[in-house]
C-alpha cells in the first residue's frame, strides 16, 4: 500500500481520488470518502464505494486531532494551514477489520492529510495564476474607455468571465434616496434597477460592510425574490462584497450570480473582493478608466513574482547585463538554447523589465499548432470563415498588442506559416481569416528555439528572410553542465522554494551530494534539476541531501543505443534519433509522458518528431 501511495503526486489533478482508491481497496476496507469542508459546506474530493459515513463521526473528526469513528467508519481530519481559512479536510474509511484499519491508518493519517492539503494548495495556486492571466488580458481591452456606463459594463462582463458566472452587477449608493442603484440591470428599461439600501443580500452587505456567500446550503431565504420576478430571473447562488472608498466608508456592493458549474467557493469570494478593490479605486477617481488600467501594474507585479535568473557564472552575469540593456526596447529577440535551460524565464524577464510589463505576455508554442490552424491561432478569424468559426475571435497578435508575443519552438513552424508570419512582422498589420480589414498590432516579438536555425536555413528548412528578421538580437542560454557552481546555487534555490511550499525545513546539501551534482551531465538542464529536487522534497524527510538521494534518470547515458552507423551525417543523425526514442519507449514501458520528459521535450513535440522520422505512434 505504501508503494502505491508514494507514487501519487500532489501535482496530480485527481490526487484525492487516487488516495481514496488505494485506501478503499485494502483487505480491511470496503470504501473511502475524502471531503473538504468549506465553512459548513461539504465538497467531495474522492470516493470509492457507495456508502455514506455518518454525520456524527464526521463532525467528531473535525473537532479532534485523533482518528475517531463508530462501528463501520474511521474518520480523521485537519484544518487548512492558511490563517483564517474556513477549510478543513476529512478522510473517512469504511472498515471490515477495524483493528487492522486503525493500526494502519494511525501510522499514515498525518502524511495522507498533509498530501491532500498540499494538493489543494497547488490547485488553488494554479487557479490563481490562470485568473491573473485572464485579468491581464481583460484589462488590456480597457484602453480608451472614457464613459462610466461603458466602463461598468466592461467590469461586470470581466467578473462573470473570471468567476464563470451567469450575471453580475455593481450597486452604487444613492444617499439622497436611500437606495442602491444596480448597473447594468439586464431586463430593466434603462438598464438601471433601484432597491432600498437595506433590502435583500446587497442591502445586508451594504449595511454590514461584510461579504456574503449564498447557496443551497446557507442563506437562500435572504435572496430578494421580488427582484427576481421583476427581472424574470432565478437566483440559485451568489457572492456579494462591499465597495469601500479610501476612507473605509461603504459606497456600494458588487454582486455576482449563479455559478455555471456547482456553487461559489471561498476562493471565488476572495477573488471578487480583490477585484472590488480595483473597481472602488476606479469609481472614486471620477469613475474613469485610467484607474482600472493603473491596477494592471499591481497584477503584473504579482505575475512577475518569483521570476529570476539564478547564477553567478560569467555567462549568466553577461546575460543579465544584456537583458537589462535590451529589455526596454522594441528589438526582436531570438533566444537560443537546449530544452530546459530557461528560455521562457528570459522571455518573462524581458517583458516584465520593459515598459510593456502592464500589458499581456502571450506565449505560442509553434510546434503544438497544426499548419491548418496556425493562421487562425496567430491572426484570428471572423464568424463563418470556416466550419467551426461560430464567432469572431482575436488572434494572438491582437491579444499581445502593446505587450509581448513569445513564439516558442519557432524552428518547428512550417514554411508556409513562416511566410505568413514574416508578412505580419514587417507590416505590423494582421487580417483575420475570412476578413478584409487590416488590424494594427504593436506586439514585441520574442522567438525561442533549441534548434540551429542557421543550419536549417542552409538546408532550406527555415526562411532566410525570416531568420534575419527575428535575429536582430540573439541571446544564447548556456547548458547547465557548463555553468559550474551555478548548479549548486540553483539546487539550493529550489530546495528553499520547494521546501517552503511543502512546509518543511530545507535540507542541507552534503559534500558528497555537491560532488555528484557537479559531475552529472544534466541533459535536461535546469528543468531536470528542479524536477529532481522536487521529487526529493516530497519523498524524503531527511535534514540532509545525500549523494544517495540523487537518483538521476539520464536518457542520453542510460539508453542502449548502438554507435554503429553508416551513410551520410544526416542519415546517421536520423537513425540515432530513432534508436534513442525507441530505447526510451521500451525503458519507460510505453509511457509517452515520461519518455518526453526524459528526452527534454514536450509530449506534443515528441509526437511531432516521431512523425518527422517516419515512426509509428504505436511503437
């Protein structure tokens, strides 16, 4: 059982379900339920079996640090480690042999709960990043809006997209008439709805200055059904928070209605409160759009946190100097380097150190886009341009206008795609597929590749004119094996960062481990090092990182590849690549995700490379 549990990663999306599956299939068990309690709301995270644990045992577990239960169930729980969080996590196991179950669960319950907590924090961080990116893209479209009504419409539309909700409204206080004015109010003449400033949920939020979350579990009687009838609308669940001015006085309320899937969480309410701060600032400053745009700089700073180029070797020191000089220019930059060397980090540094940092950074993986979809993805399309074009859609060049566009894996773009890209780079104009109107784009272009574009130009596999258009400024990323003591600096950095996330003390690197780190060839570069440290952090609880902890998986040294090749250099290179990939597939037992990681590739790039080599995807 322990081996099965150790194989479950906290980064797996279905981590709780995997844990429930392992616990529910033990000789002493016939079922398992893992739940999260958010206040008084229960959310099921994983289940095996159809039985339901008794409510008394669950409640007792929430109030205890021990394993509790009745005749058939054993339950144990813990609270979130985040201060003031209402979240708790509970595991309930249906037992066939209570004595054996209690003995086993006593040994592993704390670790199981810690893993579930870390999984949930990872999911919350992932959602936060996605929401931050969404806000950046939305905020970029707020340029030039001067009318308050139009600005409010943009705000509520953005909030419904951000929180995946059906409707939203801003309620502003009309002090003279003791009313709250909702704008916009869909379905009402003039798009304005007035309610008493003490009526319904918004009235309670306005009067108390505290946020509310209403759903099937709590507070449904507080919903103002008179407003529902007037709007011919049914409110199932909602979140609502107050709007404050700079003096801390309540000036209105911000309400979002009907989550598209499920109900609103405490994280949704926190996101609404964060957004409400920016809204309040904008409304207070003459209700003009400039304050909304200014809030994007805060969001950009949050997105840029943690982005740094670690290292003190001469190549990295020189690279930092170069980046500082070219960051705040509009020069096209070509980033060269092996997979995993940090090309994406360099592109982020160039963006966030420039005057474009408050605008979007849009990344496109050219290798992952088929030739048929490339033009639509980059340049957008109009409704009816092709079968699935049901609405107008902006392309990546439009989304990145005034910001930065990263063209990753540029060497894998088809020749026809290269021709279309060159035209846009030279004219700074895009025409959507199926359209005829040129659209100006002011996106700074950064390209990245792990291939030798010069050699590809000589082999007629990359356009020479596009190569010179992109190659205005070249940044070469050194492989990790050439960076000397930077390997130790990076290892210590990852140990601190990942240990903090795992809420444990960072292990100290021993002399033997340092020697082993420095002698390794690092075919996967910085990405390989980070993955290695992350695995150690979660699988070992030692205060020291020993040489024996460093279990390398080096595809380039372990793969059984014959050196006996003949023919031209291109033929030998092709045969070597085929044999290497086949060897890794065999060694990884057909797990293509693992194969791609060991070879330093994205999975989509691995399939693309196999296709180029004429290999069957079933090999």
